[in-house]
């Protein structure tokens, strides 16, 4: 049976946001998608004349976020689902990367997502129902050289999502952090911001990583359409997960990380316990 729910997705011009919007529309959802230009808004609304609603929004314009959400609630209808998808990747060795680039990364990936959640939550809390999905990354669990700012932002969003889920569970609101692995999106392509190289000491470590990431872009294992269908499964579940990994690479790498952490905790257990009392 087609859904009668309304979903807000930030960043629907491409990638996961576009794939999820198209799958949700096909499943009968009304979808409000945020974009960065009037042209993109018209292109999104052309997907479905009656159930696709575009809104021009920069999620870092925090003052505008609340007004846009209020307008959606008043003109489109009550929001059942929020998907915080807007975001981008920053690549650069930390010592080489200006603090301004870290601030921008966190403004979009963390503060923007939180601003949208804070604007949506009063409506969901009043209705005692709702579901928030935050698109994080396997980089919110594991790390790799050269994406320190990105991983930091996704670790932050994972933690915020988990804590928020505990706060709003009594109100019938679910929160799911969705952590994709490598997918065929523009994350490592035109959407990625890359800091120029400047310190030769890092060349042996980082140059092959940057080259490999650029060469692999567009040929990753993950299919964004299948990711969208997986997210819809979580949205339509009566007991959705608080954390959802997408992709066998994410599953393998995150499991390996937890295994290594457990071994390290065991190795240092005596020192850990020595601080009590």
C-alpha cells in the first residue's frame, strides 16, 4: 500500500538524497527536498507534480532553517520523517588543512544537521511520533589518514544521534544514524573539498591514498538506489535501528575496528583499573 507520509530530505540534488527521494516518491511518500538553487528546485519538483516539493535552503543559514521548516509544516503538511543528508567530504592532511576548512566541515555536517533537527523536533514531539535519519558514514566509526575533519564531523553526528535517540524515545520519536561505506556518489568526486599539499613528509603516506580515492570514484561497490531502499526499510520498520551500516565494506571495517579496540582495552585493562579508588 502506498505511503501517505511526508518526508523532508536535505540535499536532494544528487547522491543518497536524490536516490532516496526518488524511491520514496515511488513508494507514495510526499517528499520535501532542500536544494541550493531555484533551478535545482524546479528540477526536483519535476520528478512528481503533486508529491515533490522543493525548498531552497543552505543548512548553514541557521536562521532560515526554522522558517523553512515552519513553512513546510503549514503548507505541505506534518513531517513524519526527517533525513539529514546534506553534507560533503573534506580531504587533507590535518597539519596542512586550515582551521577554517574544519569549521566549514562542521558547520555543514554537524551544525546544519542539528539546526534542522531542532526545528523539526517541536512538531514531532507535540504529535508524539516521528523518525529522524542522520546520514553519517563508516567514517563515523573508523578513520583513515587524510580525512580527519570529515571523520571528526561524522563521529560527532553519530554521538549526537545516539544521545538524541535516548532523549526523544519517550515521545515516540525514533533516531537512526545511517553509516554508509563506499558508494557510487559524488562524495569523492566533485563534491569533495581537497586541501592542497604542502608538507613533503606526508607524501609517502598520503599521496597514494589521494590518488587511489580519485581513481576509485564512480566505481565503488555500493549502489545508492539499494542504499535508498535499505533506508526505506528502516523508516517503515516498527523497531528501527539506532545505527544502520550500509555496505559490506562498512560492516567489515567497523567490525574490525571494534575487535581491535576490544583487544587494546584488554591489553591495558590493568592500567585502566589502577585508577579506581
